[in-house]
C-alpha cells in the first residue's frame, strides 16, 4: 500500500504536467514522492530535442526483439484494415495504401506489418459502482496480457476520484496480478484525468514507440479536471497512444442518459486515436473483448511518412488513410484522425534567425 500511496502524488504531478507540456522533462522519477505543483494552462506542443537529418524509420531485429527506430519529423501510424464484412485484412502490400494529410497526398517512407512489442497501460475504473465487476475485469485484464506480445511492457492504473499506479512497467504477469489486488471500488469516475496522466506517463517512460491504453469503465466521467476535448488534444500533442475502451454500460441501476453520454465519450476517445470502443451487454463478454483488443494490436500495419507541410508551421494536421486492393470490394482503414507536429528548437527559430 505504501507504493500505491507514494506514486499517487507522482501521477497527480504528471497530470499537472499534462496542462503544461513544456515542463514534461522536469517530472520527478517514479520512486520520488512529491506534492503536485500548480502549473498554468498551455497550448504549446512539447518540443522534441534537436535531431540529426531525417532518415526513414527502421525495424531492427535483435536478440531482445524488434526495435523501431524513427526519425524526428516522421509521422508514424498504426493502422488496422477491415474488409466489408468487418474481418481483418492481413495480406496488403505498401502500394495498397494511400496517406493524406489535410487532404494532400503523402509519400510513404516506411511500411511494416509485424507483431511489434507495445508499451501499454491498463486503466481500470475503481469507482463504487465497479464493486461487483472487479473479478471479471481482473480476469479479462490478465488474459489480455497473456494474449499480447511476450515482449510487451505494461503498467496498471486504477482511477476513481484520481488515478493511482498499482504496478509500474513490467512484463511479469504475476506482478500485474498482484497489482490488481490493490484495486478497490469506491468514489467517483475521473476518466479524462486518468487518460491524460497515463498518456504523459507513457511519453516519459515507455521503452516501445508503439503505445496503447486500454480503459475499462462502467460510467460517465464525473470527477475530472480535464475535459474530453483537452484529453484528445493532449494525446495528439504527445503523438500519443492508441486508446481502446470497454464500456460496461449495463445493469438495473444504469442511468440511460448518462450511459448515452458515456458511450459517446468512449467512442470519441477511441476513434480519434485509432482504437475501438466496445460495449458488452453482459459481464461475461468482457474476456472475449480483451482477446479481440489483443488481436487487433498485433495485426496492425505500421506506416510512416515525412509530411510535406513543415512542422514549424504548427497547427493540427488531419490524417486519412485509404487502402485498395484487387479482390476486395471495399476496405476500411482505422488509424488516428490527426496530430500536432513536434517542433525542434531549430524549426521553432524565427525566419531569418542565425
């Protein structure tokens, strides 16, 4: 319990940093327990360090697994492709894909279709209404890890009024199982704050460039300081994770109006980041959904391109990907909807500056 209490203030500190991207580098290590500090709102995207000239991303296969190397300025998309029956399509080549940024065609510089390791966070709603669902959710979470890439690293967060880290990054399923024992059902539901804090935590600590958050909740947000719009923007600023959501919006005590709003929220979080939102009708469906999420992550294509519009111009960039191939009537590509470019110190310099 001391570990959980100690990192509580650290995660709250990370949440404060979510509103001040320029302070990200100053965050204390997880082992240090500090009180959160106030920070002003800021809309400036985080700055990446000055890099050497751009090169296309590469996947190096080493003894420890696959390492994805990406240059600054490259935009990397994790994309799932479905046929007109909703089945995953696994046999496409690079030439089948067409990428557009703000409607302008882009040249694909790197294309991979491999089961790359993932850094992921599992976020479990621990509000009072989750009490009777804890056992099924814990089982589904562990089965999700078992079905994932053995090289994946995962951390575990539970959230009610605020988010707590129950287990730091690990590939040890026994440690994650022990972390699930810390999840106690009480309090409200701060989904947005938990997602923002976890996305920031991924940005600072993840070893893998491919990143995912899995959010499991049974209600609408009623306790966050962040809004849905703030949350999505923060993820886009961070070049952040794909978010998958599982909404347990059923039961005799469920408020229909709140459930409709919660469903729209979870769908937006997932769709804007390239993930999927699931809404089971019964608790015993959660385990099979966890298996679907694990399969979706492992079957994705990884596509990178160098934007034709310079990063120094800033602003939100809308992304769209099409796929066409003989033998398929219609293909649907699911990926994130856009991003905010990361600007290097050199790119941010005023025009004509020496």
